[in-house]
């Protein structure tokens, strides 16, 4: 009741301030009159009585003030007054307001964008119930695990409620206008239980379905259901055709389901591996990922200890093959960490960069406020003289900067909306959650919180400064004393700004140099005028190797006949595509069966080398005679020749490669090194053979087509695809891209970080220049008189110019010195993103220092020039 | 303007500050006898205490406003003798309960102080 009364009283007072004031006034006057009357009654004269009454009551205005100030509504009134006054001040100085608000808007906007990008990836838990209980298990030696390892963990571990291996599965959906290759996964039957999300319609897989030779059943995503089947309810229980076979749809996942293990997955089938298998079965291949849901009460540390105990102590009833011995143990981490792991360093670096930028923006606004505070000293002095308390002045100033940061924050949210669109547009494929990025509640809260903090941060220093001044002195003169003190603070801020900008610019510079290095890398082939696409041979027709080989021949012939095509070839793995197909090598001349390492396998049609422009170093290329039944011929790359044969001639040497079927490959030639991944500093060993001389013919191959011109390469895709379809209409042709696109995709992650750093770096540079300019030009204004005296005493304009320039360059120099130390420390976080440059790369540092000095010289020049033109007679007369 | 002056005593917050609560108690007690305006309260307190307490008018008006907000007093403007308007304060039921509480509290404290002062070694 009391709070209610307080509230209603307060609101009534606020609403009818005039009336309550009049009442209070009446009450005080009544009190005064009665005291006077009482005094008269005691025999005082009328005037003496009045005087005594006044004395007793004290200053009636002060009394009224005290009564007024006792309610909470007083605080609200003060705030309203402050806000109104603050708004008037901001409006009266529009230039200042605009510059500050825009500076803050850019800072807040950029930080909010980066925050909303990073928040879901790094901090938000995965979209599953009790997501922190989902663990990912991998083999420390190989990464992916074997089915044998999964089987052993399943039998021996007590840490999991559910455990599921999975691998990618890309079936072709027929029917419709074009065959479509879908992204899917083959998963253990407990997969959905591990994630904790069950199909919204139908059911998940049963254990009985997850066995070798089990039924063809699938669960599909809500997206695929709508996209290809029009959301038809009846689809559950019906069959669809994948790879020429009928598959029964048993379930549809809910629309909200997101498969973080493969963001594009649209359908799932049971893994259906054998539980009894021999060492040469696929069950011993390292190609499965493994996730599990922790049993209640099991901690990550306990699960880790449990699995590594299992890894260390094999059991005779669960034999392991040598390559899956788990000798180096198992890695157990949360699925969240595994998903975020790859991009975390880049994102954290970008986030730190944007925070540095924000700090620079704040420093700038603080500088502006300090400069303005110096101009307003007269006003504060006057208000203090009229009885304003210091706390009141500080409060007023902080209200003003809060208003400023509020404007900045609101503008910043607009910037963030636009910025986020740009961010998503330039972000590389593979950055998780990109599609779901938007300004959500947490990002907006973050932005507003940031704004508030900034308002306080940029407001407190200038407010304390302005109110700390000797206000008496401020009334008498507005430019002489305590200006020096302002200057110290502002100079410190400028130095900080220069130092921070240098750190950002060095980071940006290092990334730029890395990217240049990446582009300068010789990929080993001519990437211009090359069109590439992937062809998948699916369905019962292509279960036989000779059928596959025939298709490849016919398709190649058809493609070669397309006008504009000069050469065409197939390869089973394409450089820069992200593929890595590696097999063990055993050289004949190393009689003892030691491990001769592994080499990339390229099963290529003989034209591949001319189509790619890969040079032959010695020997001969593959040719039409290197087919099944003939002695196996192989080309090796220069890295292979150098590391295994040194100065010896490799031609005629023999080696075994891949599964050991007792047959030898003879080296017939050496070709140039080709980068399989653009980020690899050294080329790996590589072996080239024809498809028909390998142990099997691959189902998934890439076509490389050299065209007459670069524009042909991008425009001829439909014609080339048509040529392939003229051989078989039902084979999907996917991942159509020019080789130059592949090159830029391969560098997308680094380029992405680079773009952000460049943007932040340039912004930091501009802000630093504005900061230096602001401080110097403020200093010139304040020193007009001193400069005038100097000029009057005979200082030449060039002397004055030099004086101001020197002052600005000193600040820059100190900032640069500190920034160099900071950059050397800060770039530690960038190391994983650098390529071919060290984090202390001298040219980058020199370049950035020169750039900063140049920019600050420009920023110094204008105030200095203005100072040099000061007319002594005018300034001295004005004094 | 120290903060303690603006604090109000309530039943759930027994106050250890003797001086601070006295003014409220005196106002409540005075108004329990009859409704009165500000000046009347000040005079009555002064008269009854035989001048031991002299109420500062500023503090009195602030205290009246505070007690009114607490709901312990009602205030209304009334015509007085010689046709003048004055703001009269009346004790509410809640105010009476507060007075009882504060009186008991004061007695308890006063007795304790008296016992302490009369203690012999």
C-alpha cells in the first residue's frame, strides 16, 4: 500500500507539478504567517516578528526545495531536464553530434555484426536437447575411426547412452526434370537418439534395419519433403527412387532440425555394416565419424579416461588391425567444440579486431568530448557559480554522452542490419550457421548493452575533467590554465589510438601478404580456361568396371566434339577441390617391407596432362595402351622422384600401391608437382595411373575441359553437360565450376578474414587520422594567443608550421612505438591464418609504419597550416 | 543532506538510531490528540516538551510529506478561523498502529538506556 501511495503521489506530483508547488508554497507561507503572528502576540513589533519568523524558517526556497527533492519523482524530473538540455546542446552543435554518432554507429554496428556472426558458432549450444552431453570421438592418429573401433567402443564403454557412426552418402534422386544428387548421410541406427531429435512424422531407424543387407529405408528432411514432394503427407510409407533402386521413406524430420554434422544433409539411411568382418573389409577403413550421448552422471573427463583405457588395453575377443591399433589413443571432445574448432581462431581474431576498432571509435569520441568540454568551461563555471553541485554537472555531462551513444547505438543497429547482409554475402562456404545468421534478441541486447557501456565510458572521463577544473578560474579566463592538463589526457588518447590502429593495420597487412603468397603459389598447372564438373556413375548399369570405363570413353568423345573444347579428360580427384585420396606405397628396391609412406592417387585418362598443362619432366606420359591386362604403368611427380630416388633415374623402378594384390606398377615417367590443396606449403608425393589399371574404376570422377577462352569456360557448362547426358540421361553432373573459381573458393576463408581486417584496418586508419586532426586543431585554437605572440616576436610561418607538425608527429611516433610492441604480441593469434609470411614480417611492419606516418602528416598539415597563417595583430588585439 | 534524514522507520525495520526516529514519533503523537496544521504541530511539540524539543520547520515539512506518503497521515486543506486556508494533518489508522509500535519501541529503548545508566558496579 505504501509503495502504491508513493507511486500515485509521485505521478500526481509529476503530472500537476504547478498545483503541488503552489500548495507547498501556501503551506510554507501559512507557517511563516502564523510564526509572525505568534511573535507579535508575544509582544514583538510587526517587522521584528516577521524577521524572527524568517530566521526560524530559514530560506523558504531552500525549504521548499528540500521538500520537493524528497520524493522519487524529483529524480525523474532532473533526468527530463537533463535530457532536454542535452538534446538542445547536441542540436546546437550538429557537426560534432553527427561525427560522434556516426563514429559510434560504425563501431557498435560492426561489433554487433561480428557478435551475431560469432555468437551462434562459438557460444550458443547446438540446437539439440542437453547438447553439451553429445561427444565426438575420433582416432588421434587418423581422425575418422573404423567401424571396428566403433564396434569395440560400443561393447566395452559404459560412458554412453547411445553411440552412432556416420559417413556422407550422396545418392541420386531420379524423376523430375534432372537427376539430382542429394546430400545425405549413412548413419548408425542410434544417430537421432544421440542428437535427441526424432522424426516429426513416421519413425527413426530400428536396430534390425541397421545390419548388412538390411532394407532400403530412409528418413528425409523437412526441406526435401517440401522441395521435392510438395509436403505430401502420404510420402511416409511410400518408396522413392534413388540410384535406380526403390527406397522406403519411414520418417520426416521436424522443420527445425539442423544436422550440424553435415549442414546440407537432406536424407539419412542406416549404415548397414557387417558385424563380423575380415581385415580387408571396408569395416576397417578409417572413414567414419562417431558421436555419442553421455550417460547421465558421466563427465567429459570420465568419458575420456574410459575410452583411452579401452584404447590402451585391447581385448583378444575384439582383435584390431595394425592400422586401427588406437596406439595414439582416442580424442573425445564435445560435438560443439568439434563443429566450431576449425573456424574458432579466425572468428576470435576477427572479433578481437572489431573490438579494437570499437575502442578506437570510443577513444575518438572521448577526444571530441574532451575538446568540447574545454570549449564549455565558461558555461560550467557559470553554473557552478550559480550553485550547481559538482555531482549535478557530472550527471548532466554523462546524460549528454549517454544520449550521444544512444543515437550512435540506434544508428549502429541500422549499420548492423546492412553489415550482416554484407557479412553473409562475403562469408566463405563452410562457415557453420551462416544461413541462420540474423540480428536476434541476444545480438540486439549486446548492441544496446555495448551502447550503454560506451556512453558511460566516453562520458566519465570528459565529465570528470570538465567538472574538476578550477571553475573560478574558468570564469575569469577561458583559455589559459588547466588547458595543459586536458592536453595530456587527449594526447594519451591519441597515442592509444595510433597504437591500436597500427595493431589492426599490421594484422590486415600480414593477411594481405599471405593472400598474395597464396596467389603467387605455382599450382603446377594452368588454371585459366578450365571448366570442371563432377560426374557420378550410379545405378545397377554401372556396377561393372567395364561399363564405367565405356561410359567414360563415350562421354569424353561427346565432350571433345563440343565446339570450343580443345581438350577433355577425367580424373578421380581434382586439385584444389578439397579431395584427398591417399594410398600406401611400397618400393621394390626397398626389399625390407618398411613403410614407404603414402602418395596421392590420381586415376586419370591419358589426356589429363595436356588438358591441365602439367609438364612431363622425363620419360613418357600415359597412353591408350596402358589399359587393363597390360603391364601397369605409373607416372610419379617430382616430389616423389626426389624423395624416393634422389639422384637415381626413377624410370623403370617398380612399386606396389594401394591394396596389395601382388602386382607392380612400373614408373614410366616423371611429371611436375601439382598442389592438391592451395594451403599446402610442400607438394605431396603423387602417383598417376589410368582408371583401368587401378584396382577398381571409381564411381565419382571429375571432368576437366580446356576451352579456347576464359569466357567459354564459364559459359559452356550447359553444352558440356548436355554432351555427357547424350550418353546417359540419368547421370548427375554436379559441382560445375571453372578452375579459377576453385582457386578462389580454396582461398575463401583467408580472403574472408582479409576483407574484414582490411575494412577494420582502413576504418581504424581513418579514425586515427580524425583523432590526430581533432586534437591538433583543438590545440591550435587554444594556443592562438601563444602562436600570435610567437608570430609577433618574429617567428616565421614555417617555424610555426614546424612547431605544430612536430607536435603531431611526436604523438604519432610514440603511438607507433607502442603499437609495434602490441602488434608483435597480438599477431600471435593470427599465426594459423598466415601463409608464407612470419607474424613479424618486416616489410609489413615497415609498410604500415610508413602509411601511418603519412596519414598523420596529412592530418597534422591542416591545423599546422592554419596556425602558420595566424595574424598576430588580430589575435593580440582580441585579448 | 545526509541520507539518514530521508529514511523512514517501519515495523519491519527496527531502527537503532534513536535521534533519527524521534521527530516522526513526536509528530504522530501530537496528531493523535487532534488534527493540526504544520505550525500547530511545531508549537505543540515545543509546549509539551517545555522547550526541550524545538522543531526546525524545514525538517518538519519534509517529515510531514514523508509520513503522508507512508500513509500514516492524511492531509486536507481547511478553512480556519479568520477565513484562512491551512493544510491540516490527521492520523490515519495505519498511522495510529505505527504510533503504537514506535511508542512501545521508544519505551523499550528508553528503559534499556535508563537501566544502563542506573547500573552500579
